[in-house]
C-alpha cells in the first residue's frame, strides 16, 4: 500500500512553514497541519497521540483484523502535545520526546494492563535552533528515521532498527524538508532542499554514505517539491510555482518516463488548501489511473477529494464524522479507508468508494476546468462496511496530452504491453501551457521503481 501521513517540517513550531500565499499548501513543509494518525507502509498498524481529560498519551491502532481496535499506551506521566509517535511493523510504537534539550527515542508496547518501554537512545543537537522530526514510516516497517535541520546543514538519522542506537547516516548542505520514500527497500529518500533561497527536490542514497543527486528541477527560479510517490506505478505528485510564479501548483509525473510533468487546472480549488495524502497502489503499468486522495481545507471545514491523472476533474466527498484529518490509505481495489474517532466509536475506519474512473471519449480533448469546493460539506459517519458515494462536481474527464501529442485513442481491449523504465537526464524544459509544463524526472540507476514510458 502507498500511505502517506504528513508530519510537520522543521520550523513548524515557529510558524515559518506556512507558505504559498494563495493557500494551496502541500503539507510537506509549508502548507498544512500534520495528519491525525500515522500508518505503517502496509497499513497493518497506526499510531496517534490521543487525549483524555486534558492528558496526552500514545495510542496504537490495529487495522489488519476483522475489526479495527485501539490499544492505549500511557506511561507514568502524560506526554507533551508535540510528542511524535510512529507505528512499527511488529506492533510496537516509536515515540520521540524532547528531554532536557535532547531528542530521546523509545519503543512502546502493551504488557498486560501496563505499557512497556524500550529506550533506544537520544540525539543531541548542538545548535539550539535546529529542529528534529521523524520521517514518514520506512517501507519495511522495521526501521525509523529522523531529519535534523540546522541553519546550514541537514542530517538524516537512523533512530530505530540499528545495532547501536541512533546513527547519523548522511549530512547534506542546506535546509531540507519533506521526506518521501522512492523504493521498497528504504534506500532512496527524496527530500526538498533549500539552498540560496530556492527549494529543489533531491534524492539521498542512504546506502552510499548519503550520496545526493538531483530529482526535480523545473526552472532555475522555481521551488520544486516532491509530495508523494507510489512504488508500484512510479507516480509522483509534486508541487511547484514554476507554472504560476508566486503561486504553488500541484502536478504529477512518472519516475523514469520521458513524458513531462503536468499541472492540472482542476487541482486548484478557490480559497482552499489542497493536500495529497495517499495514492492507490497496484497500478503497475498505468500510473495515470491511480486514484489520489486529497485533503481539502476551506472556510467551511475539511473534507476529502479524489483525483486521477487520467481525468480533469476532482471528486469531492464528505469525510466521516471524527475523521483523523489528513490520514487514510488505499486498497489495491480502489477503496479509500479513512480512520475516525468519535465518542461512540473511539476506533473506526470508514470505507469510501469514489466514483469509478471515466473513460475518455475517442478524439475528445476537453480543456481544463477549475473545480469549486462543494457548498457547505457536512461530514457524516458512514458505516465501516458500506461504501460512501458522492455526486461528482461539474467537469469533463479526459487524458492529459503533452504539447504536440495526438489525441488519445479509445481504450484497447487488451492490456498494455509492459515497458521498461527509461532513466533520462534531468534538465530544464520550457514552460508552455499551464497543464503541460515540462520537466524531466531523473532516477538513479539500479532502482526498483518502474514507470510507464
């Protein structure tokens, strides 16, 4: 499964992580609050910081059984509100506390009526202005990593799963944010690095001493970030202000493909912040058919939306009551699972089935249309076993085409012929139409990610 739970980036506490004056944040360091729950990569466990009577405590969710259930993991004293927790593949929960100016890490696990704790060690930051946060869960679920951001350098730490406690794996010049795993082995990590006033996505090879290579560069004066990546299809969701200087735009591309990165107009929702948080897995040869879950924050509240690269429309859906905002995961069959907690149901997962993908009409290339948020979305509490439907907003489906490409033909009855990923050199490309701004995505050789050419 492709799961992403957004965590706050360095500097979040000081408020300097809110950027993009048009309100279109991406949740990867400059746009939105962290998600309410974090999942393992396989979706078996979740963890969050819950509260009761004004006290905070870690809580583990088990999601791979017939019914989801939660196990509280309190210690002798309440946790601080900013404490980070992350589930591991074996059911333990990693906790990150700040104690006496040092960052301490431990593994929590249930022991009958109590909670056991295994200390892992601590990381000290000599510069008090530095920030340290957990990276998203590693694909294997056996290790956990953290990002320490200082004034001029950034360090990647292995904080769980090592042989001798926390271990620094890499140090990069510049301030980094984000954090997206690009392969199943947990070797390739995409970070958004800020140098000389500009932010560009880079790849860090954690098995080669932290070797850094460029990943995304659209224009010399643009800020280009990677938000999500799917290991099966190679689909990347990016954010850049290149197509609209001064305004961040969401776009998509495919690792190893020679096709351009594109910025659909439908992903711009007026007066709202749009944050992608999960990609449908299992679409190995058809990245354009992957469903992408979006968190939409607007004046009337937060709700869920679904978008597919092959379509030029966004389906707006009601979120379940008590949704742990920004958290969710897809099944390969295209069912979106959204965790929620209410007084009546302290641990629930709503099954949401978005409208199916629309087939493009032969020879039709409709123009992009901006989407408007639904009028006063009212969250409801769907039954966990019943899919939730919603009427689609106005718009026309259609495949995006690069400049000069012929119109897409009607879908063939036979499955597409597999095509090997083709790594291409990274270079800048001219900015044409807003929907088809171009950029090439370079991919380090020897990777396991496959893309559609």
